[in-house]
C-alpha cells in the first residue's frame, strides 16, 4: 500500500512515518505512553549526529526494552540496574564508540543507583538516558524510588506518603553534584516545546561524551497513563502538574 | 621462556595476559586481592584495562560488557563476592558472553557455589580446580579458550594456596587450537545497515531478522551444556586398578591426599586416589570406573560434605561412600584449615578403613 492508498485520515499520516533507524512500527506500548516519543528523539539524535555506525546501546529492563528489536543499532540488553557498569566495559574496549544506556526510573533510581552514581563519578564518556515515569510500568504499576509524593500505585494505594514510603530520589541532581559528570539535563515529552528541548539535550549529551569531557546524563519525564491509573488523554497534564513540580526541567550542569 | 619463581596470583595474572586477556575488573577480597593487584600492575603495559570496581556486581557486569564488545575479559572474587556475581554469571551463560571468573576461595566450602551456582535459569559453569600454581597457569589459559569455544562464562576454583604460594613456573602462551570468529561481538559498526547485532538473553532478534525467542534459545543452550558435560570432563587417578579403597579429593587438597596414599601403599595398603580436575562437568563415569574394584570410597574435602554428593551420584550405591573431612578454619594466613596436613589425613584414613569394614 502506498501513501495514496492509505486508509488513515490525513491528520494521522505523521504517525506512519518511522523514525530514522527504526525497523518497524510494531510495538506493545500502551496508548498515551511517552516512551515512543523518547525513542524517536534518541534515534533522530543518533542519525543527525551521524553516529549510527558507531553507536552501541546498553539497555535495562522495562517497557522500553523492545527498542532492542525495533532499532537498527547494536544493542546489549542487561540485567535490571546494571547497564552503566556493562556500558563501562563496552566503552573501555571501544573508546571511539558512541556508547549509551537506556533505562527507566526503576532501573536507575531503584535497582541500579550504585551503578549509575559510580559510573558518573568515574566520568565514563558515555551518555546515560533515564526514562522517568515514576512507576514500574512493565510489572503493572508499582511504586519506584522516583514515584512522586501523593502518587497512587499498587504498592502505595492511597498515594506515596513520606512517612510510610519516604521521598523520591532526584537522580539527575545527585549526578550533577559529581565532578565526573560533564553534562546533566532533565527534559520531558508531554508537549511540543518540551520534546524539542529534550532532543537538544540528547544531542548535546552525545556531543559532550564524544569530546571526552566526561559522563553525560539526560533524564526524560515520560507519560504512563496506564501505570498512573488515569484516562489516556490526562497523561500530559498529570506529568506537568505533579512530576514537573518534583523534577524541574532544564539543564542542571554543563552544555 | 625459562621458569621463574612466581607467587600464584602473579603467575595467574601473567598467564591471563599471555592468553590475551585485555580487560580485568575486580573488588578487593582476600585471597583474590593479590590477583587484582597483579592485574593492576601488569595490564596497562599489555595495552589492556584493569578496573578497581566499586562493587562485585559492577565488576562482573563491566567484564560482561567488555566481553560482549569482543575482548578477552575476566573478573574474580571469592565467597560472598562470588555470591553477588552469580546474577551476572547466569545472565552471561544465557546471553552467551564468554569470560573467566577467578574464584580464589577461602578454602573448600564453596564447592556447591562453584558447581551449582546461585543464578537463574538453566545454565552450567565449567569449573576447573588446579592442584598447584603450575596447573593454575595452564588452567588459566585453557579457561579463556573454553570460554570462547562455548561462548560461556567459566570459573577457576583456586584458594589461598593457589593465590599465595610461590612456585617455579613457565608462563608461555599455549595454543589450544582454532576458535570460531567473534562475529557476534558488538562494535557498533553495522548500525543502519540492516545487519546490526544484539545480545539478549531472550534472543528476540531484530524486527527485520527475528531471533529464535527464549524457548528455543534456552533449549539450544541446554543442549550445548549437555555436549560440554560429555566432552570436557578432566580428571587424574593413581593406583586405582587394584584399590580396595579409593580416596577422592579436589584442588589443593589432592596433593596432600596423594602423599598419604603413597605412604599407605608403601605399607601394603591397597588404596588409590582420584581427583576431579573439572568440578563441572564432574568426571562421573571415570570415577565409577576408578572405583570398579573398590569396596569403599572415601572423600576428603575441607568442608561439611559437598563434593561427596557428586561422588555418591557417580558411585551409585556400588560401594559405601564415607566423608573424611570436616569444617576446618584456621588463621594461619592460608586459612586452609588445620585438617589439611598429611598426618591428620593419614590418621583419619587409617581410622575409617578400620571402621568401614566391608
């Protein structure tokens, strides 16, 4: 079927255009999920910087893991939380490769906080990307170390309460405090402006890592209406009204 | 190269580098620490990388990454540190990333840990237990070869005696024959060509080139380990042909047992000795054959009884199997346990031969 035969209405055609390096549009993600937008930004950044034949992705465990199948890039899928340590080994063997990690907040803030902080402190010349939706989406909506105060999950039924559950971990802020980190930014994908800014952050991070200046980190706030137990269309507003208050957007360090 | 007097850890480090190891990562823990220190001294001159990792979990995952990128890589630890590494050892077995784990154990109490593992899924780990530093140098190089041959993590079971004893050894590269090319290793070069690579325990493949998926992938790995179990058994036996009593021991305990057995034979006692060199795969049939004429089988190990399970499986009820050793920890600096002496073993063997009448 070519474009002229498309059954999709004209205003949906943009959704049929694959991102560069994307092998297929088939995925298992829920309606309203922010991850595919983040995938697209990542693949566009790699393509525009002409890094496709030197990029190696090191990926954690979560809904985003399927990028391993969908993108035409060398990928190594890792144990939960361990991607930064694995990426360290890859980068030390291939110093000229554009080594990046892709993890969620469960992978980074919960299971793998030691790995991300130590890798940042060593100043490994990699780009670490954390997709933060504040919930274990893949396992059906439990609290992570990045769930925000008041957030309802299957393990914080009345909302995250500091007395019972403590406070969310601001990973990007922790990393920004480390001398080994050259660039730290926090973006989002809930509206056109935030998407454009986040893409600039991701490109900048790859550029600074390639210059050898140190560890680079981009946190991307993404919508998870399924895991937030909200109507699909309410995802962007909830992100802006709650997550953005806890995790303010912008460049935290460098660039 | 002429023989040189080397500390065991330094000999193993030099053997690893001679075998082409160019990435090493570890976290200090005695008696593994000396190997990490030797690697830190020697690796840069060899053009490689040695990382003092922040945790054992990071050490083994760095090694997994370096190995996935195509470098001959190794890590190591002991006891509790190996326990932390089991998650990644199992993962590497199931996503087929080869590297060597130098388990410089505190004595013989980690036989179960080394041969059964504590990771997830259907996997096995080739494990060689050298009896001395000379054999450790050979095993080190053989293990890198076996890892690449079978695309799987492999382990050396060493201890304080391997790590700290000085022996006169030659560390020359050993040629174990050709290996398949590492065309699976990741270097990023094929991105955007439609032929990019992937390492994933689930083996789902790419959208344009689907993989077998976990069911077939893990079944194929299980069949691979069936082959390893048949082909890679290593052992040594002595005086078993006419033996009424066969004594089984492994690693650095075996030379002590061999000394005792030699003395007993001088006294006219019909006793033989058997040493599994590969703890996995356990040389089951060779042990059964060595015990064919024996009316009793004794197992000396410095622990509460671990390898004895494998011995019983091999002997399969044809003769009584009796433990000789026990838990034994000392603080002499070698931590091998006070029972690891020729007089103690000799007295114990004589006592058991008297008690276990057949």
